[in-house]
C-alpha cells in the first residue's frame, strides 16, 4: 500500500475507535442536527447523566473530534472533525448483515 492510503486508513480507524460507543455516536448525531450544544442540552436530549456525558464529550474533544467554546457559564460543543459524519453515514447506509 502507498503511504497516502495507509495514512487515510489510519485516520478512519482513529475516528472509528474514538466514536465507537453508542453514547458518542448519539452525541455526534445530535451535533449534526444542532451545530452547537451545551452539556445540559445534550443530557436533556439523550436522557443521560451529566457526568457520563461530560466524560464522553471530553474524550472526543481531546481526540480532535469535537471543539468546545466557553460562552458565559456554558461550554458549547460542536463537531470539529466533519469526516465523522460522512463515515457514520456510510456505515448507516451499509446493508452488511443488518
């Protein structure tokens, strides 16, 4: 394999490993629909606990999937890595044994 292909595949694998959890996938899906959300908004929409949601948001932010910006007392999250949406969409449209 050439270096460019290897680099591309490593990038895809990194993104998949980072979002490979139902809650993280749900967060990405929400942020596709609502470009900027706070932790409390995400918790309300997912019906999840704030500590678990914050942990997953922090994980994805540290790995470059999400960006976070403080606005007053809230931190607003958005998708930084737009390729995540395309990769997930490809997987959702796949008819592989589902």
